């Protein structure tokens, strides 16, 4: 009873405690979900007060990546970011259109479709329908007059939807064209602009020079104040559009060990021995991991394969091996291949055939087909006979290794013996489809002379890392990150532990590491997406757990070595290293200028004093790269002919030079062509590059990218 009274007396306190707990639970649930009690938080990005909602992004993502070949998290994340960037550009662009009052009227839309110059609309209509003959006017007619074309109601609705999408896209393109015309109008060159660019491009200065390179001598002391001073002078080049994290990463390939390879080679050699002492492929019974293919190959086909980069060891084996013998023809380190020879023969291989496949439902079809063949009708004419599905003339093929379509290969292989035995020019039936509803009538029109071939089996084995190897790789990496549990130690001690550790930049707009570019697209570091998402939420100095497994082919560990918001500072070791070298070069330049000042009266004398050779080169202000640096290049371009200059500081060393010749433009300026070149070069640098165009629209605003938070690919 006393206990009950105590509970009653504390009931108000209990209710308060329970209430607080429930409130904490509710708030926590909201904070951990994609929405909050303060409003919709499901946006994936925001810019200049505008949000892009998750549902809107997802719809665009599905539309644009429906036929994507992306298979990894990194590839999909990259595509997602490209879609989002396009949406941000459109959002900024549309806002700019609104500020400028740009619109497209119904009359302008109609003129674009039905006017005198419908090229843009017609091109877009072809793209929308996939029909190279479709025009915008035809697409509109199909939409408005479906009955005229015998279009059913369901199909008519699809055309109406397509037209609405087409009209919106056309309107957007016309708006964009108006905007670009306005912007390009601001890039109209005046005479001074054109003259400056033309002269810069067409003036070349030839110099003789001597130089002594900087040594980056570590004994030349550089203080942080020296480095910071250079950084401040070039601060704008270190500005960031968004928070960027400096992340160091160690990637460990999950590959077979030396022990794995030794064991695999022993196993493969044992199988070779067994294949040599047992009939057929009996030795493969119970052997796991081996794949085999038995085939007949002509000697000519093998020789052709070798010419195209195939195995020369296979050809040597096919040419010289004893029947019934086996040999190892590819010996690792991860790919092994065994060949076993069963027989050699000489048979007709190359033939030319005609074939007709027709339905058997109508008894008269076969007679009609035979009569047409006898009358010398072409495949095109045979195709017009009722019941004929396909008719083909003059198919040249190998019988042992046909390289036609899958369907034709099946027909050729299935009828091989009949084709070999058939009389030239006489049609014959061969049951190659296993289909009672369709017959195939063949006619052999030519058979070439017999060729030598071999009946051979190719047995392949791919070495995978053993469980012991995988566990060892993981355990060793676990031990390393346990011992080196700060970002500084993680990076500094990697080389001593035989790990390759590199620095990478991670941001909300680039939550992955790109390591290269191919014709098929960018290449990424495996598991870098998961590591990047971790890094975006980690503390500075923190080391990650291990990402990756045998499926991705590697283990990956990351550490956050720096977090930079508005600028990349000298706390970034890469920035500090470069600026340290630059500061050291400046100090060394001062010493070298004093050392060689007045040591000679010509370039040859300075070269001797510097212990270098006289060199000559032609410089130009528009050169994409020069060895002198922009400051010295500008000085060279304004130096009169014959004047000796130096020693002076360059980017890579102290230089003494003399201008020997100055070659100027060979023609007068043409305001038509040269102004067009100016507009294209100056305007194209901004408007021809989507990234530059985006930055122009963005201005001083910053976009917030939350995509990796909302659409996690864990």
C-alpha cells in the first residue's frame, strides 16, 4: 500500500518524464527522416532562394538515365550529379529569363513550326520521335488529326503527350536562343579589342637566352609568413564554390597472393597430367572452377586469330601436339588455359548457301517456294510469297566457325552435315529449328576446297584470391588503421607500411574519386562513393572503417585531413608544398640575380658563367604554356630588338635573354573575320562551356547540394 501511494505521489513527475521521452523520440524521428516539423526538407539542392525537390529530381533522373550503362555506385552518383547540375543551370537560367522579361509567344512557337525556317523544330521532332523523316508540322498534324492517319485513341493520347513535351522543349530552346543572342550581343568587339587579340596571336619574338634552373634547395629556409604572403596575392585562385574536404585514401586490391598462385599452378599442372592419361575429358569430373569448351577449329581460323592478337601457343599446340594429348598454353598469373587435342581432319568448311524459312500451315507454300526457286526468283521475290518468313541469298559462311547472327549460326550449325552432302543447286529440307510450324529450305550454291581442322577442347581456370588471403589483407589493414588512428598518422606512415596513400578532394557535388577518363566515360576509384559520403559527415582528423569487399575487388580506407569552406588554405599540404617551392624559388632567384649580375656583356658570356648553353626559341603571348612564366613573358614581348636583359627571375630559373627578331602580322586587320574570331574566343570561353555558363549565372550566390544526403546509395 505504501508503495502504491509513492507511485501516486510521483505520477505527475512520471508523466513529465514520459512526455519528455516521447517528445525526444518524435523530434529525433523527424531529424533523422527527410522531413522536419519546421517544413519540407526533402530538397536535394537550393540556389538563389530556389529549391529542387527530391521528387522533381527523381523524375528527371529516371527520364535521363533510363538507358544508362552505369553499374557501380560511383558511376550512378556521377550521373546523378550531372542531372542535378543541369537542373541547377535551368533554375538559374529561368530566373534570369524572368528578370529580363524573356518569353516565347504562341505566334513565335507557330512560326518556329510552320514558318519559313523550321529547321530547329524539325530537328527536335526527329529527336523526339526517333523518325528521321518526321517534321514538327507532321507531328502536330498527327496530334490534332489522329483519325486522318487511322490512329487509335490510345495511340492518339500518346501523341498528344509527346506534343506537349515537344512544345515545352521547343519553347525552352527558343528562350535559350533569345538569351544567348542577348548575351552574345554584349561581346561585340571594338577595333581596339580586335587589334589587341590579332596582334597578340600573330606577333612572335625570337630570343637567344641562357638560364640557370632553381634547385628547390631545402636549406633555403621558408617561413609560413612567406607562404601566406604568396597565398594572399593569389587568393582568388583558391576560392571554393562549396565546402571541400581533403581526404587521404588507401585502396588495397583484393588479389591472389603468391601462395594462391603457387597452389593454382600446382592444381592446373596436376589436371594436365590427368588429362594426358585419361580418355576424353574424364579428368574434369569433380573439378571445381574449371570451364571448358570443345570445338572444331580450322587451321586457317586459328592462324587468323593469332594475327588479330590471339594465342600463338594455341597455334603451336594445334600444329604439333599428338592426338589425345593436353598441354598448358596460358600459365597465369591469374588466367590459366589448357588445350586437349582429340583429332585432326580435312573437310569442306567454306560454303555459300541460300535459305528460305516458311510456315508449314499452308500445304501449298512449300510447292510455291520450290517453284519460285526453280524459276530463279530472287530472295526479295521469295519474301513476297504468302507464308514465307525470311528469304536470304548468297550467305557465305564457315561451317565449323560461323560468324553470322546467332539465328543464322544456329541454322548453319544445325544443317552442317546436310550442307556437306547436298548436291550443288538442289534445294533440300533440313530440320534445324526443332519447330514443326516452320520449315527451312536450303540451297548450296558453292563449296570451296576442304581445309584442315582440329577437334579441340579449351579448358580455362581463373584464379581468385583465397579466403585466407582476403582475411589477411583485411586484418592487416585493420591493424594499420588501429595503430594510425588519426588522419596525420594515417597519411604519413602509409609508405612505411607498403601502402600507397593519396590525397583527393571530396565535396557534395563530387562524392567520389575520379581516377581517369576513357572514350566510354570517367573511371572511378572503387568504393570511393561510400568513403566520400562517410567523409562528408566525419570530423576533421577522423579515420574511416574499411569499405569494399570481394564484389568490388578492393578494400578502401579514408581519413579527413582538412575541411575547407570559402578558400583552400595553406593548411592543405598540397597548396603549402607548391607555395613553399614558389617562395623558395623567389629567395633563390634573389641570390642568383645578385650572383650573376654584371658577369658578362652578352648571352654567350652569361651562359658560360652560369654553366649552361645558349638556347633560342620563339615566344608568343597566346602560347598555352611557356617555360618562363607570364611575368617574364610579358617583359620579353615588350623588349626592343637587340637589347640584352637580365639576369631576371622566371618561373623555373633565372634568365638572361636578347631579342633577335620580331615578326609581326603579315596582313591588315579584317574587322569582319577578326572580330568574329574575337567574339568566338572571348564569348565561347564562357558560353561554349556549360560549367563556365553555370558560374556566370551563379554569380556571387552559392548552391547548396544535399543530393548525397537525400539519395544515399548505401
